[in-house]
C-alpha cells in the first residue's frame, strides 16, 4: 500500500482559487487520490469570523465548516491529476445535503475534515464529509460539486 501524500499550503493554493481569509484548508493528507482524504484547519482567535460570531462566545460558523469540507473535497479531486498545478480548473459548489452540526468549534481547535467520494458522474462529484475536533464529530454533510475549466 502506498504512503499517504501530504500537501502543504503552497500546494493547496495551486489546487484552489481561495485565498485568505476564505481559504479554510491549511494542510491536506490524501489517502486515495480523487477518492479520500483529510483536510486540516488550525483555528486561532485571529480568524476574522470569530470577531463577530460571537464576540463573547467565539464559535466557527457552521456554513464555514461545510465550506472547509467542500474545499477539502475539491483538493482531493484535484489530487488525482498529477498536473493540477498547470491546469486552470475550478470547483463549483452545487448542493449540500444531510447537514448536521453536533458540537461548537472554537479558537484553539484543530478541525479535521474527512471526505470520501460516494458518487461520480462525468465532472460532477458527490462527497460525504465529516469534520472532527479531538476525535469527536462536530459536523457532517453530503457535498455535490462540479469541476470546470476556467
């Protein structure tokens, strides 16, 4: 069995068009290119969304947890193409289903987004994502996206 491939932030920025403050994946570990991987987001009090959500009780918005899972899924899809850095491709979000939020995510947490492809049809992919902090599920969703040439 091959070793998991680790992608650093520079490599992730070649896969995704997102940039600070909207890039929500700091590191990526691909278990199976195009199929399965784990994204990592280290959360600090300096995240812009914590300033207003909520000032005396900072919690990562659920929609951003879903976005982090979607960005991770996009990277996993891109990892299947060894030439991802030279291609102008984008990922367009199409649907989110079966979303559940189980626990709050706070400054100091390390959010791990586990994603696995459950369906593929041409350039449309469906992934199941589960986000975890300290081994406990904090959110999950089924994500549908399309890969497009820019």
